[in-house]
C-alpha cells in the first residue's frame, strides 16, 4: 500500500526525537520511503541506514528550495525545529504536499496562519505543537467520552531535567519560556494569559510528591477550549525530577489530568488520570508525529485530507491514538483527585 508514495521528508530527522519518529513510521509502515533531512549530511545518512529504506539529504532552511534542488520529490514534509523563515512550509505549499509543524508556541502561531491564508488551496497544513505532539489532548478527548459535560480540565506535565532531548528541543523550550509574555489559560470561560504569580502552580507527581510548576501553553489549551467548551482549562509544566528517577531508575515522563464535569446520568464527577512513559518524552512525541504522518497520507483513519488548515485532534480518532500510546509503552492509571 505504501510503495506508491514518494519519501516523507523529516527535517530534523537525525535528532533525538526525529530519528525515533522515523523508526516508528518505519515500524508502522514498513514500505513507506523516508528521507532524513538535516544540516549534517553524514549524520542524516547514518540515521537513514538505521531506519532502512531511507535516504539522507542535506537541508538548508535559508533557501526556498531547501537546498534540495529539482532531483528530490517528497510525499510530505515534517519539521522538528523552528523554521524562522517558513521555508519548509512554503516548499510544501509549492509542491502541494502535506506539511506538519511541531515547534510553535501559542503566542507565535500568527505567521503560519497568515502563510496558510494566502495559499489556502495549495496543501494540507497540520499544526501539531501540542504537548508531546498530542500525548495529553488525545487521552483527554478519549476520557471525555464518559462525560455529558466538562467544566474544568487541569493538566500537569512533568519533563525530567535529564529528558530535554536534543538542541532543537532545548531551543524551543528556551524560546517559548523566554519570549512568551504569559501562558494561555481559560478561566471562568474567558481566555486569560497567566503571568507572574498567576503562572505559578504545584504539580503532584505520580508518587505523590509535590513539585513547583509553571503555566505553559502549547496548543492543547486553545484546542480543548474549542472542542470541550470547558470554562476552566490550564496546563502546568514541572521541569524537575520524575518519580522513576527518585526511585533510582532512569527518567520517565508524566502527564496528570484532572477532569471535572457531569457524567451521562447528570451526576457530578471528578477524576484524575495519570499517564507515564518509562522512556521519557521522546517516544511519545515521535509516536504523535508518526500518527500524524500516516493520517495526512491517508494510511490510517480514512482518505488523506484535502488542502486546509488542521489540528491533529480533528483528523485522528482519540481511541486509536490512546491505543497506540499503550502499544508503544505508555501506562494509564485512574487515581483519586488531588485535594
């Protein structure tokens, strides 16, 4: 089925998360060709050999043709770093192929929006700058099936200090936390930018230890507001030590989700869900990208989407996403909500 496709170009595919995404795509779709794109051709080619049925290509984001010339053609473009010139997005639009971006903060999505609006019929554009490319929002939407109405969603995420990933991930983190004037939340039904003391929070780790956290706003907050109409939504990030490392084990990543609302019988319900991946954030991010690629190419979940502007939760079934998270090592538990 996949052999009809040209290679999927993964820009940043030789990095920590990008290389894992390529390997997961290969596991899910053994015949789909892949191109590992990076500044260092030798490193890209080395990862391509590990992935199999892949090539390495040198990518220059400073050039309109990405430095690829006319000899290369692709079925989709995925980018794992911030493209300040949007060269990769324009490249995808010129060639009419799907484009998936992962590195924008909520406060800086305007340029991508404008680029899409000026060429709306050229290509399907997927903005997937959610927490770990969807690892929080898809479980929430799956859990939400048990609710008649949702009033409040509180998300706590823990990124272990040893689990930042590669240079591109660190650059994204520093840029977003350093430049964002505040973090987007929803309070009393209104969008609210939390800053200063208002941004401070506490995160209860899966072992019960409380840690300092700060409001953070990947795309999850605005997407959940549109999808659930909850009157209170907030995501807090703890950059600290994971419960597994406190036990003397390697780092893990944690997502804690508290949902308040009414069940199908109209009764109040308050539940806490905890998600852990024992290998940290990279496998979940990589999986989210792999699932986005297969959906954009029509390999799973229906026909490939038409040109348009998309968020992943409008294209991918939450139940399928959660099932894949479990297949790739994530554990799920339901707990007593924090006091």
